[in-house]
């Protein structure tokens, strides 16, 4: 147990943090489906990358599966916020599944860009992390045209048919700085590399990285609340360290915080990934308060007011109930 002293301990809490519009939409989609149709509701993959959210929805009657083939024929299945390849939609149709597509609209935008550039016979360099569900879904839109570039190490392995017909796209949850560095390296090899029509890294990912940079400059320790399979949460740890924090850790919840992290620390920064409910942040603040970090200051760097409508399949079926 850390001995309390008269030293002033403070917490800087980043704003914005936590749920983005796409995550809020996806979680609501499962909740509303359970209310409207009753349990069970099947969900392909984790609806969002957060263990607490998944467990809470399971307790309400959601059943999470890895593949569409695990869903009983004719049942309802929700596709996660990360998006799916066309082949998944085809398999669902073949099994007569009722689908609710909770793909984040910003991920759908990248899918549409991939289809458009593939139709123009461009080679597409998709910057992202191998094995991530979002990458698999985007790549599935145009597999013959897309090759993955997983960070700087992947740049030298790129092979293209025509360097004059080459475009890059990206996973929406990457580090802005790291993606910029990868694009710079790619452009050194391919000077005529085309940028996407608009930034692929989502507004929420960028805003949370800007916010964590601001608190990291004044924090010895930055605690990021998020699950280990959350790409955007892991990036926040990296960004915090790059911005000047002496240490930064990713925690699923308050119980993961180790007392020794707080030894000699007077300022702790706290933020959370885009798939993290606020109650988990509040529990972390309560844990810190128990160690004398009672001075809590919220630091707002960017105002956020983005909202997305529920998937159209749900809006259609909810309309009679709300009329």
C-alpha cells in the first residue's frame, strides 16, 4: 500500500475519451435488437473490442460467434462495427439469416473507396494491422487489388503493377503519426502515390490521440482504459509515451492498476479507448482517489458532437413500435 503524504496528487482526464459515434451505434444496435426481437441475438465477432461491453451484452442474451456458419439458419445476426467482407453477406444470405449491419459508417466509407479504386483498376495499399477484423473486411471488397502494408516494415515488400495507378487507404483506428510516417516512406518509393479522397483515420481516433498528447505532456503516468484487442486503445498508449509521459499502461478496468505504478507519481493522466463505457473510467478515478489522487481536472482539447443513426434494418422495424 502506498503511504499517503501531503504531496498534491492530481489526475488529468482527457476529453474526448470513450465511446465514439460508431461504437455507440453498434452497441445500441444489439441492445435495441434484444428489446425488439428478444433473445437470443447472435453477433458475429465482438460487436466492439471491449470485454466489459461484450460480457454485459451476453448477460442480456447476445451470443457472440466467430463465423456466420455458427448462427442457426433463419436467426438474427448483427455484424460488428469493424465491418465484414462481401463474402460474409453472401454466406448470411445463403443461410437465410436476418442481418443487422452495425458497421461503422466511417469504415463503410473506406469500403466504398476500395471498391471505387478497384473498379478503376488501381493497386490499393491498405495500411493496417494484419489479422484485424476491419482490415479483413476492407480487403475482402477487392482482394485482387489490395495489398496490406503493416507499418514501416511492410513498405519494402510492396510490389505494384503500375506506380502511376496506385492509391493508399488505411484502417480507421491507426496512430495518425505512424500512418503519416508510413505514407511518407511509401511516397519515397512511389512518388505518384494517390491519397484517399478524405482522411481514413476516423475523427474519434484522431481526437483521442490529440487529447492524450495534451495530458501526457504534464503526466508522469498515463493510464489508458481499454481492452488488449482494441487497436485504437493500444495506439493511445504509444501516443502518450511519444508525447512525453514517463510510463503508460493499458488496463481493462481499475483492478489492473498496480500500486507500484503510482510510487513517486504526482500527476496521472487518464483516458479511454473509443469502445470503453464511461463507468470503467469512473472506477479508475475512484481507485486513484483511494491513493490520494483527489484533484481531478478534465482537459478538453476537441469538442465532439458526432452522432450516427441506427442501422436501417432496425430503424425500419422499430418505426411501428415508436409511432
